[in-house]
C-alpha cells in the first residue's frame, strides 16, 4: 500500500542520501549507543542508524505507518517501534519491560516542524527544570530559521529567547543546510541539521526560575531596549547595591546594567549567556520576577 504523506503529521520524507549521511555522521554513533528516533516515517534514517548502534527506539504517531514499519525495518533484536505522540508518551513506562531499550543516550531525528519547541523542551527540559537524565547528544533536522536561532551568537539578529534557553542547556552547532527540494513533498521552507550537546552551563544561575522569567521578560519586545522590557521588575528585585550609587532612573536598572558592563542602551539580543546569568544572579532573592 502506498502511504500518502500526511500534512497534519508534518510528513516530508527526506530523499537526500547526502543529508542522511550527514545526520548519521553528526550523531557519532557507536556500538554501545541506544538511540531514540522521533518520527521514523518510512524508516530511511532508521535503516541507516540501526547497523551502527546497540539498539534504537522509534516513536511514530501515524498508526498506518506503524502497521508495516517494524516489519519492513527488521532488526527485531534491536529495534523497538512505539506508536504514539512523542510529546505525551510516557517513554520510561513503555520501556520498563525492555531492558535493552532503556537508558537511551542519543536522539537522532527528522522531526515534524510544527512541534519543534515542545520537542526541544521534552528532550532538554527547561532552564528551571532541566532534564534529569539528559541525552549525551541530540541531532535534529529542523526548519532552517529555527536552526539559526538555536546556534545564533549574541549580537546577531537570530539571537533570541529560544537561543538563550536552549544554549543554557546545550551547546548547539550547525551541521549542514538541507534545501526544501531534498524532501518529498518539499516543505515551504529550507531546513538544517543541528547538533546539541546537553551540558551544565557555567556559571550556573543561582535561581534558574528567576533566569527563565528574566529571559522571557527581556525578550518580550525585541525592538525595545532591554531596560525598557525589564521595567516590570520592581525595586524589590534589584540587587543590594549601595543606594548612594543608584540614580532615580529606571528603578536603578541602568546602574545595575553598567555595573555588569552591559550597555544600558543594549537590546536583549546583545547580551551574552554569561551576562544573562550575571544579571539574574544580581536580582535579589524573593518571590521571583513578576511578568
Ligand atoms: C518530517 S517527517 C520525517 C520522516 C522520516 N524520518 C524521514 O526523514 O523521511 C516527521 C515524522 O514524524 C511523525 N510525527 C509527527 N508528529 C509526531 C508526534 N507528535 N510524535 C511522533 N511522531 C510524530 C510523522 O508521522 C512523520 O513520520
């Protein structure tokens, strides 16, 4: 039976051998790896990775694809296909009786673009609640514009709240671009392969929840200066710097930014990760930041 790609599941089959090989090379696969694949589709990527790893679990939402996929793929001793939604599936519960498929250490996937944000959150966690057992390495094929935000450097246009949130939890790098024509059917946008290496950013934020709120607030309106976006921070969250050094302006924020060597005229995208952490660490402990 021919399976027509379904739009509602973001089905775009990757047809480029070169892109597939780049994804596999980027994953640095070895015999001991236990891989999670999200959305195997017709299994092009699955077939390439299986010979190189100890085992692989694939989660596919499309029931019709699942009916034939496991049979088509083979590798019954080391391939487990789960039908379900990666965002809601309780993976540990499903794997509880499959010891060979537990402790997955890598993720390799060409994901549905409409749920990229939630997938990243599922794999990495959030700043305030990072994944308790993070993967060693994650290779994803994503929409190019999202990829640019993931590996963006401070000061560049693409650097935004997503960049800070993800880069705090993982090192991000571009592997290669993949043009829309490399898929069937071609999506409306180009794509890119990114590699994420989950890490503990140093220096750590004293209060990760506060950093998360600060970043959300700081990028609320990208065209505004950071200090204007941060006006919602009331006096009680400003640091205990001697009041003599405070001016009457901007709730003392200008002074704080200067103290941290941040240009008070800066926009949010100009701050480095370390400066976000420093700013967050300067805010007094309390009930958090109102947003
Ligand atoms: C862009 S296609 C990639 C297919 C295949 N890996 C390839 O490279 O050709 C995305 C795949 O994810 C599946 N999918 C979509 N939403 C999903 C979800 N919430 N959970 C698991 N799989 C999902 C789709 O059915 C589809 O097979």
